[in-house]
């Protein structure tokens, strides 16, 4: 009976680890000037999940591997990348 309780507790621990949100973060900079770009919209293509980069160009968003992440800002060409196992993406 003690082994069974341990097994159930172990499975619960594994489940808790799997449901924790994985975050992805990065910095968005201008390729020519190397300065950060504030207020860039970072969104998942085809989904309603989006954040805006801060004044320092940094962003943090929940990670969904296999989804396409789009970066767009006024005056810049939008970029789309596919998320894999990375936890950080630097956009220029």
C-alpha cells in the first residue's frame, strides 16, 4: 500500500511539472542601429494571444512549440518564426 501511495504521489508530481506554463522571452532590436524597438506586437499567427514589447524591446510570452510567432511594428517589415525548443528569440 505504501508503494502505491508513492507511485500516485510521483505521478501527481510529474503532472504538475507538465502543466506549468513555459515562457519564452527575447529582445527586439533594429538591425542597422542595434537599438531596441519598443511597442512591437508579438503574437501567435492565427491565435488571439499577443503581447507588446517594453520600452527596452524586451518581451515575454507563453510558449507553444510548433506555432508561428509574428513580430510586427509600424515602419518595419513583419517577421514570422516557428517556435521549437527555444526559450529565447532575438529579433533584428
